[in-house]
């Protein structure tokens, strides 16, 4: 299985974020495989760039571009008062989360700034005008049904034939309603659509391939 550069792994492990190493390595391998299509690799949900460095390394190896999309104000569970809130990501001047500066430092440390295009905005707004095929889409944004469904409906149509759709934080157990049930429902929808076939599962990460039309 393809492996990222040691500098990339070090940057991944140092970066703020929640993806464990074994899922990150599976993400990287899928990105390298999808890169062979010669199309961009898109991540929805940047946060501080932990997984982005892996996509960027894979994009560099495949000579394609990694795209990462986020509004950088944090998802629901990252707001003050929630378990995943990190006070260090709050802009002291305006009192709102801003993970963009941290993300840029993460990329800089990894030496991968030239291989990533960062899109700052909200997923549905960007998806509404996107019209290019993608070899790889990684959905790792908000965990409500509203946001997970919007990410799927906005970006899954752009996965090229043979391309990969990855969904993170897929938790089938109903006890995980606030962390992984919405991604799980999106995952089930993708399978039931007939457009995607599961390739592999790595704990909460699902890898699907486009084998049909539609979403």
C-alpha cells in the first residue's frame, strides 16, 4: 500500500484534528489510487489540515491538485460548550472560530502549500456553481443531517466514473446520533443509490467507488 512521505506523516501527527493514523493511511492510499484518473482530489471539511496534508502528498505524487473546502468557522460540535471545542482556534478579536491560520501553518510545516487549493466558503454555495469532474471526494464536514446531506448532494454528482467517494465518521450505532449517524445515513444512501459500490471500511472511514450513474 502506498505510504506518505515521512515529513507528511510528521505534519499529520502534529496537526490539530481527530483522524487516527490508520484511517489517515487508508485515506492516503485511496487518494493515490484516485489520482491515477488525472483529476483533482476534493476534501469537504478542512478544519486545521490534518487530513489535508495526506491528500496534498497524494496529489503531489499523482501530479494532480488537492482541493480543500471549509468556511473555517467550525462545525456544530466544535463550538463553545461542546466536547470538541478548542479555545485556541477562536479569533480573540471577533470571538468566532477561525481555523484558517492554523490550517495554513499545518501546510507550511509539511512543505505542501504548492499542492493545495484552499476554498474558503460554505459547501452548498460552492457546489452550486462547480462544474468539473473530480477523481476523489472526501466528505468530512458537519455532522447534522442538513450538512451531511448537503455535502453529499452537492459533491457526489461530480465524482467521475471509477472515482472514489469517501465518507468519514460513519457510526452505525444509534448512541452516536450527534457524531456519526448523519454520515452513516449518507453512506447508506450512497449504497442504495446504485451509483456507488463499497471498496473498503476502516473503522469510521468508508471508501466507495462510482460504478453507476446518479446519486
